[in-house]
């Protein structure tokens, strides 16, 4: 079995052979999820992701720019961390980064792969589809002794348009209405200990998970050592073994919609077009007492 949408991944060989393409745009999207420095808010919102710009400046793929997910792609008008920025802010960020309608975008992260897939999903949400994830990311690139750079990006500002898609990111009302819908499968993308509430270090207001949701940790979709995505057959066992092929609608969530984007991207790679991310995820759900939470 092959990936249904293999163009969503590019290899390090392909990227190395196309570095001189004038339409190519490469971006490191790295961030680091540290603890919330505000102790009074840590029970509600335990994590405070910060851009890993210093890592980018120390070493990146030649020509690559940097996309600041926690600041530039996040809604500044709400207290809920990591909510997707308004369309106008997204488009402005991507234009300033150098993306045009004719760009071929390649995304990677020098930290967790989910930061690159969050940007991939953000681009999809405004109607831009010509973006791919670098399979294996910077880890594989460096392991193969390919060139790295410290020079800043020199992409000129782009003229990216927009054609927003409403179903890439959805809100809590849509999720709440889906709990008792047999045609919707809700996937929790964090670790089993967060899903079942036994983790006492990572609690988003309340322990547990959205009722009826199943657990497919985002870390299971690629090799933990190399960052290479699992084969289509291996992914099929994970996701279709959980019943995704029977669902008319699939919703992914996590703490703040970041790890969920990794499951979402992987499902898209497999050919599933009926997948949405719950934007607020447990940052919102766990802190809203009107919404139900289950613990096994």
C-alpha cells in the first residue's frame, strides 16, 4: 500500500536536489513547549510554548526562513493558548515570510515534528495546498551530513491570496454536538497518561478526555529515532485499526491543537479529507465546567 497523497511528504534527497528552485520556500517552524511561567495560571494552562528561533539561528537548511508559531500564527485576542490566528493575521504572516501563489513550500522543525504540521494545517485553512513536510526533518538532514547555514532568509515578501476553509479547524460547539454522533470519530493525540488522567504534571484544568474519544498518540506516526513517517501499511494498522475508515467525520485534539495537527496531517497523507482539528482542545475544554470530561 502507498500513501494516497505522497506529495505531502518530500525526502531529503528531493530537497537537496531542488534547493536552487526560485519558487521553493523552506521554513523551520520550531517551538519548545515549556511550563507556564505564571504559576497562578499553570493549573489552567500548564504549557507556554516559545519559538525556538535560537536553534534556527544556530543551524538551519540553507535558504530556510523561520515561522514563529506561538506568536505569529496564534490568536492574540483570547487567553486560551495556541488558538489559531484570524485569517488576516495568517495571510499577513505568510506573505511576510515570502509565500506566493506559485510557491512550493517545504516545512520542517528542529524540535518536534508537530510544529511543522501545525503550519501545514494553518496553510490549508486559508486555501494554500502546495505545502509539504520534510520527511525526517532537520535530524535526518544533518545525519546525512548535508549543508547547513546560519544566514537569515532572504525571501522577498509574497502575494499570497486566500480561500478559507471552515472545516480545517472547528470550535467546541461542533465538538460537543459530535460526542453522541456515531458517524464522528474523535481522536485524542497526546500520550495515554494524559488521555486517562494519570499524568499529574500535564493537566489542562481537569484530567481526562472528551467523552467517546479514542487515543492515538501523535508520537506513534513516525520513527522516534529518525523522524521518518511510518509506511502506509503501518499507518493503516494504527488508524484503520481504530476505525477511522468507518467515520464520516474525524476530529483530532490534544492540549492546544499542536500534536493534533500531526495526526491530522498523517490522516491527510493517507487520503482522508474528512478531518478537523478542535482548535481550543483541552486548553479550552478542560477549563470549561459546562463541558463533560471522562476518565476511564
